[in-house]
């Protein structure tokens, strides 16, 4: 990763000092890849594919899950939720007790599993039950109970399911090393925040309707190392205080900075002790925040999600409340609520949930171009060799060329829709649809 003049770099996911093995070049260890930004340095990825073209293997995955695959060596890991369906009458009975049940679904007993798949053959090698919940809380129909993406750190894999718990598996033996199901919150729409790992700490968001904080767990034991409550003022309505963000960790002049998007505010914390370094207000209501932050030079870009998503550009070098001093610009036009962004070459590229794809100048927010893509979008895009891959909920991937003009290179279709974001290893794309995991390769 190229360092900026300010001595800023994307933090590695694991460090030798932590006792966790550093991984190889073609690993995809966490949500959105090695730096958490949706980029890969791998070359030779396929431009076109279909159910009959450039498919090395296709493996059906039982249950439901929107977590992305993570990859190390010959292993792929992902999560899935196995549920016992309720009758329509029982489901309606339970939902009728809620204040607002619009768009929600409720199930019977829930089993949350880790699934290990062989990278070369696509064979399922292990299915490890992590948590069983007799009466789970409702989730949104567009969400799953297994939406957070795991993190691979050396010989361990860390799995997070929000209020249902966090767990660690030895990926060589498949042994469950620890579980922590003591950190409870009310998601309202189900879990969505993926974990991040820094040295010997697993950092997670706990932003519910009832409590909001960021927590670091000991990677060896699962015990809480530090927990910091959100300090920014939020809307008084509990439903508008929740968020589903994923932390991003940077090294800034030898200080590990956790950039953490929550409801109404984005925060910067010290990964070592959880101390709040800075915070910035979105300037308008922003909650159920989903997209992972992206960076360009000394600025982080936050999409605030709901109700109307705003894109906020914040210099991440300040201290205290930097709302008035470090916000460079904002934009309110066709900003994604769920998909993350791509920052590349001084440009920002993104697609709204409704399919409006845009390119902006990163330094000013000025629009470079926009166009309309087919379908609705939840998965985050991928950049490889200057190509931008956008995956919609109908199973269509549109590939564009990054640059100052809109240029479509290809359009590809698989049978299942995309809610999970893509992964890359070697010269292959690993794509999870609603039913299957694919290895796409020339």
C-alpha cells in the first residue's frame, strides 16, 4: 500500500507482534479485501462470464447469508443462517406485538454457522455451528441473520453476528476457540456490522436502538479490552440511533486510528485504548449507516444512508469536534444507502441503491459523470486493473472502465441475485449469490 505524505497507510489486518501469521499477496481476509477498500492488485480477472462461461465451480450454500467470502491459502470461509420457518399465522402474531413491523420478517429457531470451502475444488469441508437462538429478533426482509463478513487473521477466523455473539475458530483444526454472546443490543433490522482486526484486537460496532458503542475484544480470549460509548448527540427517537457500519483502521504517524461511522456522526478512535480522538457531525439526520468508509489522501468519505443519504468528506487529521474545521464538502445527490464506494485516482465511484452510478472529484465533490444501471444494488463494488465491477440484486454485474467518461465494458448475469460483496484471490472472482458461491475464472 502506497503511503501518503502524511505518513498514513491502511492498517494491515494482522501483525507479527500479535502472534497472528501474516498472509500472502492473493489473500482476501476481510470485508472489501486486504485494505477494506474494494481494491485488488491481482491481474487477469475475467471480464465476462455467465452460467455457462468462465465458471470453474459452483457450490450451493444452505440457508441464507449476505456475508462475503474471505480467503486465505486454500480456504474460503463464509457464514450462513439456518432458520426454522414460522407459519404465516404465527409470524403475523409475533410481528403484531411490534411498534413498527414494516418490512420485517421473523423466524423460529436460528442456527448461525461457519462454512469452510476448498478454494480449488469448491467442496464444502466444514460446517461449524456457532450459535443457536431459540427466538431471534426480527430482521428486515432485505437483510439476513448472517450478513457481517468474517475476518481471517493468521490461523484464526473471527465471526460476528451482532447481538447474537462473536466467535473465533482455529482454521487449521476447525476447533471453536471461544465465543462471546454477552454484548447485547437491539438491531431492529438484524445484524449488519462486520468486524475489523488490529493486532490482537477484534473491533466491533454495537449501534442499536437501545445502546451505541464501539468495542475491542481480545483476539485470544474474546474478553472485552475496551468499550467506548458514542458521545455525539443523536435524534431522540431510538429507531434513528442505530447503525450497521464497519470500522476502518489506518496507521497515522504510528497511531492506529479507527474510523467508525455511526448514527449522525463519524468518529476517530485510538485502536489501542478506545479513546475518542475526533468526531464530525453529518449535518443532517443519518442513521442505519451501512457503507464502509473509503479514503483518498488525508480525507475519509462517509455515506450516511438514511433517510436521504449524504456523502460527507472529512479530513481525518483533527482532534475534538472537527465538524466546523475538517469537513471539506458534502453531497446529497444519489448517494448510496447500502453499497460502499470506490476511491481511485482522485475520483470517487459509486452506485446508488436504485442504480444511479456516479463519478465525483474526490477533492471537491464536483460531478465528473453519471449514468443509470439496471436494477437495485446492495453489494459493494470492486476495482481491478482500472475496471469497476457493480453487482445488482438480480444477479447482473456491469463492468465499467474507471476514468473521466462513462464507458461500459461488459454485462454479466448469474442465476441468483447479489447481496454479498465480491472477493478476489489469484486470477479468480469469488461471487456469492442468494443460493451459491461461484469461482469465476478464465
